[in-house]
């Protein structure tokens, strides 16, 4: 395997996980909180509907979880391609 092919595969995997994380973030912050809120209004969490909860709290929790997931995934990917910092 050539170095350029390895680098291309690494960046392809990197971009794929970025797009997946962005799609999850967009679904939670825009989808559940804005677009799907009328359909979610019957589900209650903490005394309010789940759409409002996602707009105020849920999207922040999902964003933080995505940060930890991305860090874990990229560390694993770096070790796999031999570009880790250790």
C-alpha cells in the first residue's frame, strides 16, 4: 500500500465520521427541537414536551457526547493508520 493511498483512506474515514457526527447533531438540534417539535409535543420529559427539552438541554448533551465519541474514534483511527501522537 502506498503512502498516498493510506493518506486518502485516512482522510476518507475522517470525513465520513465528521459528516455522521454533523448529521446526528443536526437531527437533534434542528430536527427534534424545531422541525419535529409539533409531533413530539405529547411526550413529556421533566414537566415539558420533548421538543422543548431537545431545544434547551438535549442538543447540548448530544453535542457533548459527540465530542467524546469523535475523540475516541479519531484516537482509534490514528492508531490504526500509525499517525497517533505516542
